[in-house]
């Protein structure tokens, strides 16, 4: 696994999916250091069969050095643009069989957060993105997306991936 950086230069993350949805919310809670960067821990998630894969999965960071920096704030001081960086490896486990895959999700990203709570992730490198049934322009699944791309997340959670150069890897097929 190559060391990479997960920053919000366009992080689409997850991490959403779990990471994506979680990162901006946590951006308001961690205290920044002298340089403005603050820890941004990635939460674990459990999904029942059919939510992402045909079987239940658990996602859990096993390497999490992600930090964030608020670059721009809205007038109410909530984050408007956040950068993310740092190594991240997320273990995705099929909880029926115990099979797992360690996904390098250490891409670099900048996330624009709009007043309607929609988000636009600008990403370089790999992130882990979950998509529910009929909730994105990718089929239902848990994906490791790598390359240069944007991920728009509407205020209802619909995910639209626009790939400029890169690939998607269906993690469900790796552990199913």
C-alpha cells in the first residue's frame, strides 16, 4: 500500500458514503493547531445487507491520520470550504463471512459545503465512497475511487461522480 495524503483538495468521502458524509460534520468540532490543521477522525459504520453490498458490512479505519483545515467560512462561521489530508486505510469487512479488504482511502480533497448542506468534493487520489440503492450515478455499492474527480452530494444525499481520470473498484465484489 502506497502512502498517500487525504486532503480536502476535492475529497469526494466518504467518505463518504460514510467518510464523505462524516468529514464536514466533524470539521466543526476539532480544535485546530497553530497551523490551522485539526484532527478529523473517520468513524466506523455498519450497513445491513442490501444497503451497500448484498451482505452486511462493517467499515473501520485501521490507519487514520486525516486532518482538516477550514479554508473559508460562511457568514454564520460554519465551514464553507474545507481541505483534508493524511493517510487513511479503511478495513471493509463482510460481517457474514469475516472476509475483509483494506482500502487505501488516503486521497487529497477540498470540499465545498453549500448553505443547503449539499457538498462538492474535488479529489485527487483514492477515497472510499458508499452508494445506496438509487442514490447515485453509480450502482448501489461500496467503492474505492481513485484518480482525479469530483463528487457532488446533494442535500438529499444523492451522489454524482464525475471522473476526469481514474478508476472505480467495487469493494463488495472483493469480499463477497
